[in-house]
C-alpha cells in the first residue's frame, strides 16, 4: 500500500491509458488546467538518476488557450531582438548564439580578438 501523499510511479512506456504528460497534452491541444499531478514516469538513465515526467488525467484536461494578437506581437519582437548584433547593429538573419554574443562576422573580426 503506498504511503499517503505519494503518487504512483510507472516505468517508461508503461503508463495506463487516460494519463498523459504535459507535452502530450499540448500536442492534443490541451492543458492540465490546474489539476494535480496524478502519477509520474521514470525513464532510466545510465549515469545520473532517472528522468521524471509527470502525468495528468486526460479527462480533466482543459482546452489550451489560444495566442492573442498581442502575445504574437510580443513573441515576434523578442525573436527579432535576438537577431540584432549588439556590435554592428545589423540583423544577422539568424538567432545570435549566446556563446558568441555577437554575429559570426563580428566574432571573426580581429578587432574583437584583442
């Protein structure tokens, strides 16, 4: 008998029907909708501990909220800002890698290497 306050743990790919992970709910156009986690999946890993995915009941899930025009605009603005090089102020045409911090031509120029 499980202890009070614990949730069932299932092995990878052995969860019962009617339960889904957050990503599976999103793929189906659903969201947990405030319901508590009812179980968890454990995926074995070799080096570190197991990966855990929480499971929710599909019958209690609610439809996902659609993106509003304001949210789409904010997302487009944020993604555009990630394409602007802080050094040359040009649109790089791609998201600037955080490891470089600048566009590739600016990172390759000898003036920044000094």
